[in-house]
C-alpha cells in the first residue's frame, strides 16, 4: 500500500500530542509578566518537548516522502513510535509536578529513548518492505545519528539519578544532533 494514509494518520496523532501538551500549560494567577516566573520550568519543558515531537514529525515526513510502499510491519512499527510519543505530555506534566525529580527526568529519557527505538523500527520495517536497494535504505545508510541518539538516551536514564541536569544536558545533545538538517532524505529525493 502507499504511505499516504500512514503519513496522514501520523500527522493527526502528532497534532493531538502537541495540542495536549499546550493544554497542560497553566495560566499564571497574576496579570504581570513577573507572574510567569513560576511557569518558566514548565514552559522550558514544553519547548523542549515541542522541539522533540517536531523533530520526529519532520524526519518522519521526509522518511515517508521517499518511501514507495508500506505494509503491516511498517504500520505496527509506526504505532509503536506513536505510542511512545503520546506519552510525552504525561511525562512533561510529571516533570513539572515533581520539580524535575530524578525519576521523572529518567522517565522522560525512557519515553524519548523508546520513541527513538520506535523511529528506528519504523525505518527498518520500511527498508524490509521496500528492499535493501531502495531509496530509503540508501538514504539511511548506517544511521549513526539514530543509533547515537539511542545511546545518549541510554546513558542519560541512569545518569538522571546521579545528576538530573547532566541527563537533561544529554537530552539537549540529542536535540542539537537532529537540529542540524539531515540531508540524507533530501539527497535521496533528488535522485
């Protein structure tokens, strides 16, 4: 089957995830900018989560742009990815309510790490469906960014119990890694 429905479904789920995240933001009790001071940690966590979800959506879009067909394995792998992404609003709320406790910080890494695994599984399922010589397979190659992201999440999860700020720094490192435009899919689309 063609990937259009999968892309449309994923777009809808990501839109709902982002909507739920923004609905979790609490309005300050005062009318001055200074009243936002107490909301800064949650606003930063929201920004961080929004960027993460946006990065998945963006890369997923580019991935499906060069995908010729999908099958049941791809659909299930994609659902696995979306399940973990759908937990981002929950973990953001927990981070806020626990003042970025080590457990919540580690759980955020688990959710992001499992999302990264879900994305990798989706890529692998697409390659299995389209073949090792497909545009997707050639574009992904060894996928050092994907495997490096998973490794950083795996390191950050236990680190959250030693230094939650060091774990958060590793989460930012993953964002920085993916904010650099990934030209693999653009090059594959041009061919």
